[in-house]
DNA sequence: GTCCGAATAT
DNA sequence: AATATTCGGA
C-alpha cells in the first residue's frame, strides 16, 4: 500500500488502524503476534498460507501497510513473498538467527529482520517503517521531502497535544518521530532507505528518546525519585570517611566515576544489558567479556553532556573479582555481623555503586557463606550457642558437618579471606568466595540431600538448623537413649551433600558423645530422642531392672 | 521516611 | 546464575 506523507498527515491517531499482513505458518505464533499487535490497535490480517497471502496482496495490494512474514526454516517461500511484495514494507521474522538468512532477507528488500519471539517494543514500533517509507516515497527532492515531513510532523504533534488526556503509546511514538526525524535525522535519512526501525535507531538521541519515552509510558518516574534516584544519580562530590553515612547517602556520593553502557538492544537482538562498572581502578577489567568497553566512555560522555535520564535504565553492576575483593574486605573489616549494605558501601568507596547493589551482592555472599561456613565452625558450635559468639545466623546448624580440611582449622580472622587464591588461578570471571580449597560455588544439584531426611529441619540453603527456641528444651529430650541406634536416615541425609561426604561412625559418635556429655543442651538435629522402651532396655542391660519411683517425677525438663 | 533482608523478578 | 527490584517489617 502506498502510504504517503500526506496520508499520514490526515491520519487520525496514527498508527492506529495500520493494516498489518501477518504471514506465519505456525498458527500459534501467528495468533500470538496477532493479539499483541491488536492490543496496539494495529489491524491484523493473518495468513498461515503463503499463497493466500500472495494472492491477497496481488488482488488488493492496497489493503496493507506493512507485512510481517515468518521465514520458515524449511522453505524458501517467504523469499518469494518478499519479492512479490516489494512495495510493501516487509518485516521478516524467524526463530532462525542465521546471519545469511537475515542477510538474504535484507538483500531482498526486507525492512527489518526480527528474531522470534518478538518483543512487544518491536511490534509496537513497526509503524515506523510505514512512516519512513511514506516520507521517502517518490520524493526526489530532499528539501521538499523535509518540508513535507516537517509539516506532517508538526500537524501530528499539534493534534496529539490536543488530545493530551488520551495520550497513549502511539502518540508518544509520533512525537518522538516528529522531533527526531524532523530536526535531526531526516536529511540524512531521506536519501537512503534503510529502515529507521524502532530498535535499530542509531546512536544519537536514542538514549534521550528512551528516557523520555519510558518516563511517559510507564509511570515509574516517581518511584525512582526516591531512594533509588539518590543512589543512582551521578554526583561528583568528594567526601571523606568522616562524613556521616546519611549525608553521603543523600548526596549519592558513591556514584563517582561510574561507567555506564547504553542499553543495546539493537539489531543484533542480543539483549546486551546496560552495565555499570563501578571501578576506580577500571584498567584491570581484564574480563570484560561483554566487549562493551567502547561504549562505556561514549555513554558516559553522553551522559555528561546531556540529560541524565540514561541512568534510569537498568544498569547492572559487574562484580568483577576486584570489586568483589573490595566488598569482601569491607565485610571483613566490619565484621560479618556488622556488615550491612550501607556500611559496606562506605568502606568500599566505589563510585557508582549503590546500596542496593551492595545489598544484592551481600545477599548472595551470605547465601554462599551459609554453605561453606557450617563446615568451618561446626566443630566450634557447642561453644557458640550462647549468642555471644553467634555469627550472622542466630540458629547455627547443629548437625556436625564434616569439615573440608579437618587438619587445618582456619583462625577466625582467616575464615573469610579476601581471595582464597590469586584470581589468575581461576578461569576468567571466576569468583572465589571462600578460603582456598573450598569449592568456590557448591553446585546446587548437590544440595538436594536435605530433603532426604525429614527429621532434620533444613533451611533454605540446605543447612540443617535448630528449630526456633520456642520449641523449648523439651524438644531435645529423649525418647531414645543415644546410642540405641544411629539416627534414622542420617546417612542418607549426608549421602548427597555438597561435599560428597559419607559420615562415618566417628562423626556420629562425636555427635552422640556430645549429646550424652551435655544432656542439658538441646539434642543435635538428626538425633532422635530415645524412646522409653529403648531407655528401659538400656537400663535393664546395665543392671537396673526398673525405674526408681522418683525418677518418674523428674519428667522432661 | 529510611534501611535492612528476604523474596521475587528479570 | 547473577543481579535488580519489590516488599514487609523494624
């Protein structure tokens, strides 16, 4: 369908009603796309059969503004369509991400190639191809084209401003178009066809665009104006440690030197997320696997030069080994118990890092420690229950874990070394969270052992834990004499644990001995209280034929 | 209102 | 899997 700029000018609520020919052999996929498009007020004509689609455009070629065609991996049919529908801006789409296929599509005139599954943003913006074509159709003279475009844009803009209250996505898109196409890119764009397709907009104003658009489209602005804003704002300040945390927080002073990378969801469709690289010593970013470094400075300067909406975009902190090292040092310095995000943040003095970032990382860090730590201080457990030496977790796992290095207990200070080993000993990006020799990351598939033994309460990390204190001491007390039989399932419970450890008698004995020698303490998990029968039998075996009368009054304490 | 930590989402 | 975001509670 030939859609001219003046058509657009007359078009109420563009792109509402834009007619989309959808050709997809897969009817499921087709209907999915269709419904998405329809939600955006496109009018969709679905074809699962290519011949039908071809005859449709042949007979009533005016009926469509744009086509979306699935490139089936099996046939070349879709290319035929492409050739047959030269006048129709055609977007090809496929699960097949093969470059040569894409190339072929483009070569044959496709205005864009979209990877499936299609994301909504891309669908929403397909109208741009129509607009682009309209603005370029049959206009030989650039100045004429520009004039037309300008008029069109302006009139559209005015119309939209009038309908302010019913502002919806389309109008916003249009405004975007007006501004940018008119004032900035049109002269360049008008003499070549390449689609200005949504996601493929090149550089320049994109960030601003997105920022604005985002602000308008979803009402997330106010949300980000709170704490988050304060933290992610780029403020160039210099504060020293003497300043109070709060002030620092409020000033967003940790956000110095952040490098941001513009979100690049462009043509390649590879969702390369924005990334923030908080590094004062960013030279040693040896593992920049994302290869985004080039963009960093670009985005950064962009940010500096213009508005800072950029920051609104999701930015991911890249926890490089160096950064993690800082983190761990901070945690150590504070002591695990006092290590809270804001303090860690202060100590780290990494610009651009937010408390949220740290909190998130801290969460992961703790989770990890929960796995490696119990082994370490398990042997010290009996003395750490008074709460004084209690570490981060109030309810220390009681089940004796075998320690990984039985002969090499780590001194408390060394329990959480900064780095167990030089990073160079590990594959790029590998992070060490614990002392040398520990599995850096116990693999989750090894955690399932916890479920094998219901009698042991396991926490979410798979560590057996003490029941909360309100269960009271009575919980601990015996129906079974220790030693009657090893706790049922104990072995099973260990069979698949993180360390592939199969407990031997010694371990069990130690637990049992501990329990026997300190009967006033709660019974370690995994040990069942002895049954009365068992107790009686044992007593009998020791030559005590019956329970002394007063014994019954003792009862459980 | 701020911060924390866990839960949940991406 | 890693990180961000959300949510409930202090």
